[in-house]
């Protein structure tokens, strides 16, 4: 699998524990829940999250950012099954 590069595309998805991390061009969406247990599995999940967040912070710090983005646009499409 290729490396997750924050804000690079609209298709990359990572799974860490019960979390789903979705890449977007202007945002990273994290949903779900996770237990960072005091064992090797918990450590591996914590390290994966730490690496991900370090990459996100580095990418953001390297840019000139607006004060705030508008919320994502909602687009309604026709039901292809109707």
C-alpha cells in the first residue's frame, strides 16, 4: 500500500483500530473510536496515530493557511436505482 500523504487526494483511507481516516484535498476526516490499550497492540495503534498526526502538522505548517475553511459542500444527486 502507498504512503498516506495528507491532503494529496480524495481517495486514500487508513484504518487504525476502530478509526477511519479519510484523505481530502482540504481536510482529513477522522471518525470512529479506538482504545489505546496498555499492550503491544495499543502501542502500535498509538504510534500509527502519532506518525499520521506528525505528517498532518508538518504539511499544515508548510503552507499559508486561511483563518477557516467553509464547511464542505453537500451535493444532491439523482438516485441511480430509482
